[in-house]
C-alpha cells in the first residue's frame, strides 16, 4: 500500500482493517452504496462493482467483478483493491474468506431503518476520506425525507408489503427500513409491531386484517413473478377491495433498495391513488 494509511475497526468481522487515508482502488459490491458513492462525487475512487450496481449508476468504465454472491477471484486479484465493501447477511461468507486471505474487506451492516441507511452513508464517507461529502448527502436526504413526511395530513391506508427476495417471499415487519418507507409515504404497516425485519408469510392473518394497500416487490429481470398467477393463488381480490402496487428494481420504485434513490421511491408512493388522499402538496 502506497502513501499514508490508517487502521479502522470492522465490528461485523471483529478485526482491524488497514486502508489508505483516501482509498483509490475501491471495489463496491452493494448497489445502494455505489449509488451513494456516485452521489458524493467519489466514483473515480471505485475500480470494481457488482453487476447490480449498473441499475443505479453509470458503471461503463468500471470492472464488473461479479454479483451479490459470486465474484471472479482472478479479477479481484488483478484489480488489487485497497478497500472492498460488502454488506452483512448473505455476503458475510465472502467477507470472512477474504478476511482470512488478508484482503482489505470492510462489512457495513444491513440497515434496519432509514436512519441506518443514512448512518451507512456517513460510514462510507469516513472510509473513503470524504466525510464532508457524506454529511452533505445525508443532510440533503434528511431534508427531503422531512419534506415528504410533512405532506401527510390524514391517517393513511393500512399497508401489507410482500417482498419476493428471488423466489423467497417475506413480509415487512417493524425492524426494517421498508416499514419506514411505508410510514413516511403516509401509510400504516399492518405488521409494524412484529419485532423482525422480514418474517415469513402469514396469509391467514393478512386476510383477517384486510389491508387497503398491498405492496408487491419482485425482481422482474432475474426472478420474475407471474403477478396474475399470484393474484389467483391468493384469491384476495375476491374477498375485499385493495390497491395493488407493484414495486421492482427500478430506482424510482424499489422499496428494498438502501441507496439515495429511496427518496424517489417515497415520492412515487405518494403519487399512488391510495396515498394521495392522506398527502397534500
């Protein structure tokens, strides 16, 4: 490693990581963080990304080293990164292996709230030697969130979110930023009291509650969901009236994305008919 460096502690891996004061060969494998890095004007410090980052930023000049779970180790070796950014959860296996190899890998936690997303952005700024840029971005996001939340003037719709992570559906409990998205947009998450982020489906309970809005997230590119078949299987549309809002991987309507475009998603939700009644301009 050339130039001045510092040692930072990665709590998730329980290890010290030595990185340059201003890393110049960063590999970021989390699309939300790549989006934040680009928004902070730090794209030139990045040499490698995941294939999913291109959904949110221009990665034409960056090397795609893999996806969320699989990485080309030979490309990793060639790029000689001075910092590798991954998240917790399913990427921990990669992180632990690279840590054993002595690579400069740093794990930021999966955020449980929008506040956690903002905290991760500030940690990114600290790691990349750009604290002021991180403060500017989080200040802007906080102001936008407050503005959007301030539009809520009446009790909003009761909302059920069903999230298809690949082929594995989950609900949104109270310990996830998806809950915050629903609340800030003006809705009421019907499972806000569940002390989990993504509990398993309880379809009978959903039928008992009969929410006014169903947010249905699925990845149309990699794991498309046949929504008509989903509707037939659920049979809910015959039992009560609700508004079905389909969410996807697009930056303006992705409710599981932890990057700055969460603001556009919030604004988009507030334009949906069920939310308009509780919001004012």
